[in-house]
């Protein structure tokens, strides 16, 4: 059991790094969009993203991956919003 949990811990550590990278990339895209944040979400793109992930992870499938990716996307959007607010505060706006 300890060995299996150790493997999960290593996967979780890698996942954390990938989630942070994704959030940084999403923040960059938010800055480029004419309408960013939650209003700029492209639900069709998100559906295609989840479908593609489900093809790579059929054991999880769309039904399980959709809420996971929704949470990941929303966390990234919240982080980008908070970063923008900090930048505005730092600029004195």
C-alpha cells in the first residue's frame, strides 16, 4: 500500500506542476482575448477539450472528466482575475 500511495503522491506532484502551467497559459490567453474572464469562455472548445481527454482516458470518460476540467478552467479564470486585480492595485488604478 505504501508503494502505491507513493506513486499517487508522485503523480499528484506532477499534476500540480501541470495545473500551474495550464493556469499560467490560460492567464496569458485571457490577456489576449477581447472579452476575457468568465464571459469569454468558449463552451464548445471546452466540450471538444473534454471529449479529446476522454479519448485518452476512457476509464474516466466525458461524464467524469467534464466536472474536473470545469473546476480546472474555473480555478484558472479565478487566478487570472486575482492576478489582474493585483496588477491594477500595484499600478494604483
